[in-house]
C-alpha cells in the first residue's frame, strides 16, 4: 500500500509526540533531578547515597552525610578553596564525578 | 504474449505557492521547530541557572540517547539514573525506538536537531558552490580524484557507529556514568555555555566542517542513536519502493540522498542507514517511480 509523504510526516509526528505526551499524561515524566515523577522535591537522604544529584551543593552533601567539605575535597583532589556552595555537577572532572562520590560516601559509612 | 512496459509520466512542475507546499518543506518546518525548542530550553536554562527557584529543564533531559545510556541502571538499580539523565530521557528514547519500529529512522530525518544543523551547513556549502564557480571546480576535482579512496573509506567507516553504540551503552552499564558524554558532539553543543573544553568539541568541529564536504557525516559514520534506530527500523513495515519499469536511472534520487545511498540501483530501500527523509521521493521526476510503501515487516521486495 502506498503512503503519501505528507501523511508519512504527520504520522511520524503523531507517534513521536503521542508517546511523549502519553507518558507525561500518565505521570511518567521528569526533566530534573530536583523533582521526582510526581513533581515532589528531592532532598538528599543520609540513608541512600543515590539521592545525591548533580544540582546539590557540596555543603548539602556534607551536612546530610556528615562528611566535612575539606575531607570530600581532599579525597577527590579538588582545590581546598572550593566554595561549599558549588554544585556537584560543576565540580565534575577527571578526579571527581557523582558516581564516585556516592561510592566514596557509601564506603565511608562502613565501619 | 509479450508484456508491454508503459513509460511513466513526468511529474508536473509545481509553480508558486504549490512549489513550496511539498513534504520537503513540511520536513524542514518540523526540523526547525524541534531545533528552536531545544534552543529555547538551552537559553532558558543558561539564563536561569542551576540556583534558580524556578525549575528549568536542561536540554540534556531531552536527549534520547541519554535514555539508552541510563536504561540498564534504571532497571537494575531501583529506578535510579546515571548522572545527567532523567525519566524524560527514557521517555524520549522510547519515542524514538517506537518510531523506528513503526516508521524506520524517521527521527533522524525529520526531528533530530543535530541532523538539521548538518543539513543547513551542507545546504550552505551547496549555495557557496553555486555562487563561486572556481570553488565548485576545485571541490569537484578533489571529489573525483579521491573517489576510489573515499568510496572504500565510506563503506567501512559506516560500521563505526555500531562500535560507538556498544561502547556508550555497555560503558554506562558497567561504570554507571556516561562514558560517551565527553566525546558527544551534541552534548558539547548544548553545554557550550559552560566553556569547558571536551573532546566532544573537537568532534563537533569535525562534524560541522565535515558537513561542508559530506552530507550528514556524524549520522553516516558515528551516531550511536542512528545505529540503534536503523537496526530497529529493519523490523518496520514501512519501506521505499523503486519501480524499475517507471525509473529512468537518472540518479537524481541517489544524488539527493543525504546518507549517500545508491537509491537508483535498489528495488526496495530498507538500508539501516536510510533516515526516511524522503528527499529521493520528492526529487524523483517520474510519477510512481519511487514511493513510500507499507507492507509486512521484513517482507519488502
């Protein structure tokens, strides 16, 4: 069966946007680590290192996980004068990433 | 009894507004709209910043390839994601893959903003060559002389994207980070405001400069999303059909193909590299020689 190219383009848009709006309508959508799928704010929790997100600051992580900022900076070879208000995502480098920080905090908790 | 081949009619030449109301214009409008949306998201995010009380989505949140990279972690780590990805990445990835399953790699040809940027640059190059005859002659000479070498390289470079796909997806699954991010030209483009040098900037530069000489170099050789979409598109019921009886082998379709496929020699175009842009269909001067068809998956003849 032949398809008109205009119809083809329209169907492409309907399918692609239909899937996205369908998921959005079902509440399965979040574009930020600051909120979950239901739009509820995400906060770091000492019980779960996976709650650490890139937008969180060094200070937030330090307070939540009871790890001094200086110790975090030293563990990842980051400059000692890094402001505690720096977002984690802005610190990403060869020596520091969020997955690494999660692992380090997880291991640090262990006796 | 001998069968008589009926020569196909030449398509009527469209004039004025009708010449603009083609599916090719429709495609450009769709591409422009999606590119403008991403530009808007990027500017708002840069302007508002991370510290803003208003929630602004990062353009990274709309990248479908991020969805493929985070999928393994999402299903194996209780709904968590690799850094820089969100639920939206998984949803957009689902949109791209479902689209591929039904309509082949239409995302690449109709929606992808990086593909659109490459199209614009190649269009600019074609415009320059039209205006400056010496430039056209130089490029044509280089192209003719390098043809055998280029044809050889083109054939094998097209496999690179499958390697990139395997590396990026398995790397993210094993290490829990996007190993491809620093090499990704799209990531480099949307994060340009951060002024951080990454190898992705070099890849972006090569892609943009390469687009002056080759159409869609990133899509042809290295795009992992296009690789995934193309492979899944093999199961799609949609395909392009060339009617040999109606075709005059003028090669206009082949010359129009941004992915460099030999359309004029194929019976059905079901290549994994076809981005379903339908430029070949639009450019074909013969009625019924090249059409979009729907049939049983994997049964196109």
